[in-house]
């Protein structure tokens, strides 16, 4: 095992013994859960203890619900009625403090979820950039709304207003960036938020707790810990949640929705599973295609909802593609997140290698072969990516979202085969299309845009840039996330209208001149 560089060593345990509720970092003296990393810090392999987090239950869940409800106060609370410019100042204060925690958060990203140093730094920096871009987008949205429209004798000022209490649940694979892509727009639009971190990547929120506490009014942001069924379930059962914002598993999303007593009052913003395919046409540039398919299927060990999770290769080039792709996979370097030029890193879920092995065993028992030499090799915290060919519809790997290092490949003769499979699939997020001839590509694009929400031409699937819409069809998503769209997902159009006559116009003018109303104003935010 390579020696761990001094700056990345775990020298003291991080025992998270406070939680944020109603503007106060409250001391936790109850049961705790140990937080382990699958990365070993000793010569003989053993998981590394990183610290502990509170194991909370219904009492703390309801405490957070009451704090958020009080902060909203039927629309009368300080946070939902605050001027946009003042909410922006709170967010700017937060992100300024957040930037000072970069070293600590990046270190915890590596240890908690095994993300490489470069990718951990990128996740932090991208999140900071996302917050600044969200602020700019809200300024623009506010500017476009800061005027009266007159239609058919009615004067109206139309703005976007908050919806109420948000329950925010992020994913473990991007515990900072994707979580904040929900939390930040929800918060800045005036909604009080209850946030429970994911099952992995929990401690990295600890350095940010004080920034949250000191930047926002009491109850605007509440952070609780524990398992979903002990904490999220009672929050939903209370009926006081207006928006469920979740990136994760559809079973969890359905279970939580079912616990809400008034489903018609519940808005959903969900990012769920995907089984994004690559379609590789006979004239594809194989060097480019293989490079993109390696990145698409195995970046962060395939633990991305946007990962390429099945490759369709035209039969005329399948042998050549498979041979070259398998060799490239075997050449990928495995190591700890801080190792130079590392591509494959330890899996954060200790049970994941066994699950991937189950998929491999099922596929090989039904006719697939592991076509790369290292495929399926186990270490204590990893299973080397297996490239499996040919895959058929009897195999679990065809249907299940593997979310880990295994790559299924199918060959096709007629393009209708992958198109039909995509139409029958439960998912519809993205596709990667590799080819050159526009007479072939043009009709394919016209079909694919009706099956998924993003067609990536000669490139792997991805989320960014964050200004582009991030969404999906069928079971892949509800609502749209992008810097622009997320502000709309967490708000509703609301307006003040009055008949165009001298009496009303004098009142409106006085409202504007006096600046007594935070809603009725034409202030421009630079």
C-alpha cells in the first residue's frame, strides 16, 4: 500500500455532535453511528473509522418540522417575505464562509466516498460556482419581474414566490454538488429547508454547519442526521412538507410520497435512476468512441446516474470495439483517491463488490463472457470492472441499474433494436450516439430526442454545464434542474393585480414610492 500523504491522513476523529435546528447548533447527546471508510490506513487491510454522526429519530425529525414550519409561518415568516436582495446577501455570506472549508471538505470527500483528489476538488469548486451562478440567475429573474404589466384594463406585477417547507435528500455519489443543486435554489427562493445528508458523505457537511447557522434566519435551514425511515418518514407523515426534493432511488421516493397525507399538495423535484445507453454506429471513430465510453461507463467507478450503463455496438465493428475497449479497461489504474493519475478508486459501499459479482455470475451463467483479463478481480474494497459480452434480456445486468464497475455490451444489426429497447425501458434520461454520416444520424436524433432528454453526439453522457436542463422521462426524473429551471421548480408564479383606475393606481404608486412592500417594488439588483 502506498503511504498516505501527510495532508490527507486522518489524525483526529470527527465526531459530529451537533445538529442545526431553528438557527441553533444543538448539542447531541443521544445514540451515534460510527462512520467508516472502506479505504485502509494500515498495511494490513481494515476499514478506517472517520468519526461518528447522530442517530436521530422521530423526536428530532418533528423538531426540525416545527422549526421549518415556524420559519414559513403560513407565508408570514421572515425568510419567505424577505426582499430578494436580502436573501441573496444571506447566500453570498454563506458561500464566502463555505470557500474557507475547501481543504477539509475535499479530504472528507476522498475518505468517505472514495472520490479521486481531482474529482473531489472539482466537485467542491463546481458547487461554489453553482451557487454564484444561481445568485446571478435570481438577479436576472428578479429584474425581469420588477415591473407592472397592463392587460385588458388590469395592472399586475407577477413574481415567483416560495411554496413552503422543503425536505431535501441528496445522493451519496455527489453528496455536495447534487445535494446543493436542490438545497441552494430551494433556499434562495424563500422556502425553509429540512436537509438530511445521504448515507455516505455525511461528515463532509460538518465543516459547513456554522456557515449555515450564521448566514440564514432561524429555521430557514435545518440539518438532521439518521436513517431515512427514522427521520424522513415522520417528517413526511406530518403533512407539513410542501416539496420533496430527492436525488436517489425511486423506491425511496415512492415510499416517502406514500407517507404524505395530502399528496396533491406535495410538489416533487426528483432525480432518479437511469440506464443510459451508448449506440455505436458502423462509421464511428473508434479511438474517440472508446475514450468516451471508458469515461462514460467507469468515471467514479460508474457510480453516476448519467453513467453509460449499457453499450450497443453495431455487429460489423463489435469484435474490433470489444478487443480495444477491453484492453483499455484493463489498463486503467486502481488506487487510493490521492494517488497520482488514479482512475479507479475504492467503492464506498462495502457490500457493492458482492452485488457486482452477483450480476457477473448471473450474466455468465446465461451466456455472457468476461472479455477483459482483469474483469471481476476482487480486492478488499473493490472489484475490477468486468466487460461482459454478449448481454441478453434474460440477464439481470440488462435490466438493473448496476451503479458500479461492470460494463454490459450488446451487438445489434438493425438500429431499430436499440431504439425499441429504449422505448420499452423504464428510464429515459440520456443517450450517447457515436457516428458520422448525417443521413443516418439525422433521423436517429429526431427519434432519440423523443425517448430521452439529452442526446450526446460523439460524447459520453453528463450533467453539466449546469445552465443546461437536467431532467428525464418516465422513471428517471420529475421536474427539471438547471441553474435557470431549478429556481422555477422551487417556486410558483404569484401576482398582485388591480383594475387600472385612478384610485388603485395612486395606491400602487404610493406602494412603489414608500418601499413598504417587499413584493411590490421595481428595485434593480446589480
